[in-house]
C-alpha cells in the first residue's frame, strides 16, 4: 500500500490549530496568516479524506479523526525537536540518563554540575533523583549513583565517596548534649535502616536507648527536620558541609558509623558509551578516586 506524501507544513498547522482550537492563534504561533492555516488544513483534510475540525461560530472542535491524529503528531514533533536539540557545535549530543540518590544530588553533585557541563557540552545529562531504591534496567537508566556497600547483583560499582554517619542537630539541641548518653532524652530521627542508631551507639561506647522517632526515606528531609529542632538525625556528614558551615546543623560528637559509601553503578550488560566514560572520569577526578 502506497502511503500519501503529506506536507510537513500542513501537519504543523494542524497540530498548532488543535492545541489552540483556533486558526488565528495557530497562525500567530507559526508566523503565517489565518487564511494560510485554513488553506493548509483544507488541503490536509482533502489528502486524508476526512474532516479534522468542526468549524463553530466561536472557534473549532476536533472531530474523532482529528483527536486521534493529535497525540501521534505531538509525539513525533517532540521527538524531532529533541533530536535537533542534541546537536551542538556540529556534533550530536549524547543523552546520558543517571539516577542519583537525593542526598548525593543535593549535597555533592548539583554544586559541581556546571563544571561538567562546561567540560562536556557533547553530553545531554538527564538526572532522576531517588531515595536509594533504583532499578537500572526497569527505569531505563544508563548509570546510577547510590549508597551502600557496592555489592549489587549484576552491577559494576565504582566507589566515589566514603560517607560515615554521625549525629547532626540544631544548635539549640546540641547545647543540651554533654555526652552520647544524653541522646536517650532526645527524639532520634530514623532512616529505613533500623540498625543504624544501635550500631552508632556501639561505636560511641554507650548502651543504646530505646530508639523512638519518625522514620524518613531521605536524608535531606531528615536533615531539614533536624535543623528545625525536631530531633537528632544520623546523617552522612560529607553531604551536609554547607549546612554545617552555616551552623544550621552542628555535629555534637565525633563518633561515626561506617554504614557505606556512594558508588557509581551500571549494569554489566550495558556497554559503556562515550558519555558514560566522560561522566565516570569526571566524577572520579572530582571525588579524588
């Protein structure tokens, strides 16, 4: 079956008219007259053998055939536009989609991203933040930065930054704490890993009290609660350097818990592209690895 050769201008005129439900506003968007838009739509309808719009006294309404065509064209134009945007300096920009645990994104990566963009304009970086629960294959990720011990099945992991945990709290709360045992009187903010506070108390050399307090699925949220005076959070100190420098948070005790590190991961089955190599090398240089 021979497919009809449809003019791109007519398809664009239809898509714009369908969004605005107005030939006049579509013409303003495309810098042509209302009459030109109407002419292109009539020609498109003649080629397709269907009516795409019902002409009403106060505008337009899509027919069933027109409504069926709109999402197809919108997706196609979006894909064309996205592909064209990938060209930079005569080269095609390579899309790199990276999942990042939110703590690392806010505390370390985001302030340094302008440097990566300046060094690698050929990489179109897409960041998707998460709470450390990530499925590389299922979410269509090229790479992921996550917290843990680096032992994930089917994954190649490169350590970026060690991230020992320590209690952090608001200055007013810290003034009540003469020693680790005083934490028994405070609200202890918890993560979804229930063994962290007991292990920290063991490292501090004091018995662990009964751990009570709200549970958070992200360290930035826990840190915000701690800064507001809601309790003491056990947090990766390296990710909250700005808050510590500004004294929004303070660290009352030196004892730390080695609960893991931040790792750059990718599936063994995923071949490494040029963009992936560039990002890995840049992260390694910035983290001193």
